[in-house]
C-alpha cells in the first residue's frame, strides 16, 4: 500500500495527487512538491489515504518536504516580480502590435521560469516576443494560450448575483452548460441575463438543474385537464419549487393549488370504428396482372368473409356458381408472352438439308 495526498497550487485550482509515504501531513499544510515544470509550493487539501499501487494514477510525483519559512519567503519574492514582468510584456505586445490579450505573468517557486498566459482568436507568432522577454529577464519563458473561461478564473471579478465568481472562489472543474438548463428553470433566454463575465453561459445554471427536473416530473403539464374540489379545469402555469400549479376553471377563473390536491384526468382516446378499418389490397403479379398471396400477410381486420372464397355465386339470374377467375377481365386471363428470338444462324426445325 502507498500513501497519496491531494495538493492544489492556487485558490479554486485543480487538485493533483502526490506520493507522501514518509510524511505525516494534514489539511492546509504547505508543502514543496516535484512537478513536470520544477519545484512548486502547494497546499494540502485532503488527508493522506492508502491506495494499492495497481489502482494509483500513473506517473505520480513525490511530496519532498513541508514548506519552511525560507520557502514561503522565496515564493512571496517571486510573486512580487510578477507585476513587473506583466507590465514589460504588455508594452512589448503593444509595440509589436500583436493581436493577443495578456492575462497574467506567473513566476515559478524558484524563479527558474516565467509563464505568460494570454488569449487570442487564432494562432499567434510570438517568437520575437519571447526573445525580448528572455533578454530582459534572463530566464526561461513560456507562452501559454488559454480560453475565456480560464481567463475569468485567473482574473476574477463580481458576478451579476453580487458575489465573487464561482470559478475563482470554489469551482474546481468546468461542467458543460446548455440552453436547455435555462429553459428547464423558466429563465428568460436573454444573453445578457444568462451569460457570465467570460461571455459563456453561467456555470450556476447547472446547480439546480437536476432539482427542477425532479420536481417537474411530479407536476401535470400545461394544458392538462385536472379536477379540484369537484370542479374541472386546465393547467395554465407551474410553480416548480413551490410544487403548485395555476388552474383555469370553466367559468374562466384562475386559482393556484398545491399539486397534492389535484386529480389528473385521463386523456380520452377514440377507438376507430369497424366501418373505418381499411383492408390492404392484395398485390398483383406484374406479368399476369392477377392477384397473388405472395408477400401478403392477412390480419384479423383483413380476413375475408365466409363466402369470399375461391368460388362464389355470380350475379347471373340462374344462380349458378362461377369461378372467380372468370370474373376477371379477359385481358388479365392470359399472359402475353413474347416469342423467343432465334439466332440469325439457326434454321427452323422443319427445314431439311439439301
């Protein structure tokens, strides 16, 4: 068994797993961990847990040690340099007239690399910009393009609800959001009302979506006939969270009642009468034009009467029985077969050789 702990590197940042076999850690401890981009200062978010090596994530890094006062001071010093790096990079972007928006400059824990986050509509050639930055700061430079949601997460701000953005305060991962969620919650489909600071749909639309779906299943749909206190009416509106519906009675008065006091009336379905049942015609042979039973499946509605057999009484006054085939037109009795064509070199069978 191995010991695994989760660590985050910023507020509302993603949680990453690390090995901590020989260390006793607790939540909110600051630790120095090994990452793909070098040493980093992170915060423990979960208690250490045991895990089998086969079920552990691949390529796990190690927690090196608990952060000391010197480590925390070094991280603070690196963070203080980020403002200077951001301003210099922004000036170079304006001088070179590059179509990109700089979001943030981030120093690593040991100042071995500077990461510049930016947004752009397409691909940007920033090779000359990297040369300017490397010449100024004498360290490794990385340019990382991000999306609009990640930009809002890094920048932060206040949402239309008056509180800090969810993505920069507690939301770790971005869940998919669709317009269907706004429709389910009876929200106005106004882009300015259901869009966040990033210009995308609000992440909070996903919070109560399942609750609305569950409560709506218990309510009758609009247009359904119901009975309340011996009076019938039609559902015209729903209050999903209160579990109440508005009913319009036959006297054109409206009343709002709880759903547990309703009696939903069943829909009346009219059954087709026997006279309206249609009988599928039997298929006909293409060559002879006669009706055939091939490929014809007879059902109870299509079953012929007892007298509708191969032989039936004709309309002749004598009352004699006539074959059904004789009632067909004469043109359909016999098939007109074309004579076979003889090859040009062949001779008739009656010819004699001289």
